């Protein structure tokens, strides 16, 4: 008998009656989702740019990508130059990319998390391998909290990740290091 079987056998011997899961209450959600989303992202060391027109979005993308030579873009209608995504065959092809432009499916106001499904990331590794990640998010897609966000995920098939800021760690001597294992900088453009 394996240790797993022993443990499960001992639990069964207790004769515990199954209990229903607790009901999840309706948590209060901010009235101003965009303001809460912005302050959550800024607390996560993210630059947030609010745009009201496609021209403003294009100008913001151009300004954010100006310092970089190697930019990969999943949104050719907004940014026409950069590395052609179709030329990337494996994640290591992205090793010299400095900035990446992607779109998020939706954002979560309470913590600034943005759901990025694989089909919007272009390549699964893209949001993690660039130095500067630029994410576009439609303000109409904002969810108030993670409960609402998980309901939205059910409607989106396939792999995806929540991204809420640049890579951060404080494991060593409790000293915050940004960009240890992912982007050093993140900009979110809300349109």
C-alpha cells in the first residue's frame, strides 16, 4: 500500500459527511473601474496611459517604442514596423527583442491583472521575454474583481495568463528587484 492510499484510507475511516461548498457573497465593486484599475497598476510599478482615440493610441505606442530597435508587435494596425511575428518559429527567436506590443482580453480593477490568452500573446513566451511589455486594454472590458474575471475566462478557450506588472521578486534580503525573470518595464494603454 502506498503512502497516498494510507492517507486516503485514514481520511475515509473518519466517516466525515460531505458538506456543501460555502456560498460566495457578492463582493462590492468599485464604481469607477478605470480609476481603480489604473491605481492598482500604478501600485504594481506599471505606467498607465489613457487614450480616447485611435490616433492617441498610435501616438502612445510610437512614444513607448521609440527607444527600441527590436520591437515585436501582435497589432499591425496600430504599429506597422517591428519584427514580423510570422518569422518567429520558437521562443528563443525572441532573445534580442526589447519591446513587445500585445492586447489583453480584459482587465481586473481590484488588482490590475490583465488576462492575456495565447491567441492575443502571439507566442506564449512573448509577454515574459521582452524588456518592455506594452499591453493595450479596452476600458469596456474591465471586470471589477477576480470573481467576475474568472467568469469571463470561462468564455475564452485555451491557455492564458494574468499579468499585473513587470517581473518582481524580493526573495534575497527582502530587497525588491524588478525584471529578475520577466519584463523590467510594463506600460498599459487603456483605450
